[in-house]
C-alpha cells in the first residue's frame, strides 16, 4: 500500500493545482460586484435562509462565509459561486493533464477558465454552479484510479467525488454507474487498507447519504429534482429539451438573459471544431475503458441536461465535457503535427505558436461577449434590475 509523503516530486503537482486556482480566481473576482451593474431577483432568493438537501454544500458555504444578502454586498453574495467555480476549474485542468498531458492542459485551461459560460456560471449567485465540477471530478478520478489504484489519496479523492456528486440533481446516476462498473474493486480496496482509514472513507459518503435522506424526507417535493427528473412534463417536451442540448451548444444558445447572450452558441467556432476532432480521435484511438467512460458520461450528461431538473442552468453539467473533448482535439492536432515533423524544432515552435494564437483569439471573443456585450444588452439590464 502506497503511503502519501511530501517530497520534491509533489511540487509540480501543487503548482498544477495553484495555477488554475489563481487564474480562475482573478478572472472570476474581477469586477464581481459591479458586472453586471445590478443584481437579479433569483440571486436574492438564495438569501431566504432555507437549507435544502439538494445543493446543500453551496448553502453550507453561504452560511460559513460572511455573506451579506443586501444588494450593497453583491460581491459577497456571489463569492460562494466563485469558490465552486474555482474548484471546477482546478478539477478540469487536472483531468486534462492526466488524460492528454501538460502542454494540452495549458491550452485547455485558458480555453475553459476564460470561456463565457464558465464566467456566467461562476459569477452568478446560484447553486447550479456545483454542476460544473461533477464531470471534471469523475474524469480526473478515472485516470488517477487507473494508474494509482492502491493509493490512499485516490481513495480519499473517490470518497469526496462521490459525496459531492450525491448533492446535485441526477448525481445519483453517476454514482450508481460507477458502483456497477467498479464496485468490486472499491470493496477490495477498502478491505486492503487499515481500519482507521476505512472508517472515515465509509463515514463521509454515509454521512452525506443520511443528510440527504433526512432532508428529502422533510421536503419530499425535492426528491424528483434530486433524481434529475423535472416533474410532470409531457414526454414530447422532454424529448424536445434533450434534442435542444446540441442545438444550444453548437448553433444557438438558450434564451436566458441571466445566463447567456442571446443567439450566441455556447461553444465558439474553434472550440466546436476541436470538439469534433477530439471526439473522432477518442472514438478511433482511445482504449476501451476510456471510451466507455466518455460514452457513459456523454449519454448521462445529455439526458440529464435535457431533463432540466435545474432549468436551463443544467447545461453546467455538459459544458465541461465539451471543453474536455476540445482538449482532446487540441491534443490530436499537436500529435499529428509532430508525427509529420518529428525532429524539426522550428516546426514544433510553430505548432505551439499557432495554437496559442488561435486559443488567444477564442479567449478574447469569449471575454468580450461576457464583459462587454452581455452586461450592456437590454435583456440583461432588465434581469439585473435591482440596483445597490
């Protein structure tokens, strides 16, 4: 059994955690209280004092932080969302680094952490921001479990991932699929580690489950939301919502001024192209376990996003997966280039430079949409109409 000891080898790993935290922290907190200029009624609703079982960690964080719910303290009201978005960004970069390598992770980090949708979700006082972290957490866990299956840190990471996932709508399906696929290995792992470690690793998700059972029994109307089901809706409407998921991603975004700039697709042209290339690359060349994970996550995310248990904000679940596939496309493009020019240093420099230029262009477009176009649109001003 591997033991976790601090050594110089951990310094790069710590830097890979700190770098996305710092980058996302800067961009998420810049003008947080003033962009957009007002605050929405939906954001103020988070100050009702209720402690629902669904998204419970978000509300725990609100009570732990000095969150003032007055309109004059917009920064503090939105800060819990910022912290969860920073967690999601760090998990995303970790997952990309583990799957595709360090260089691809740098490009993907810039693309995702500075994406318009990431900024919308991470700078809005709404608990649905937790959905951003779910897919990156499972992707990072899968790759870590493949190469460090006996690590105690892997076990702790799995426990925290499961516990976090249980609190979001539809998260139970991620946990059940993982239990069906790798449940035997998890049980075998728990039998091999000392009892003093087994107890907390079992106790953490057990405590989360008990909290959920108590909370859902007291508010039974939340049960369907927790399971990812939208309630009483015609099947035709549900199917239409599921079909609208790729339409919102690639063609035209949702009509939701609080979250998005009207008519803009969620993914820009470059990211869309990388998603297509990355998907083809994974289907053709990925190992069997990796392919199963990507297909399973894609199906679950599309269905849950289409069901809209959390409204249109459920798109937070699938957007990180799309950027992960885009990272796969970037990796495939660079890999192909280096196969053609394996020993030419100028060609290598040119490839990195061209990719950096294109990514920078996509980032500038996303930042302009979020910080310039969206706050100044009439629809946005009407939604964020409560002024300090």
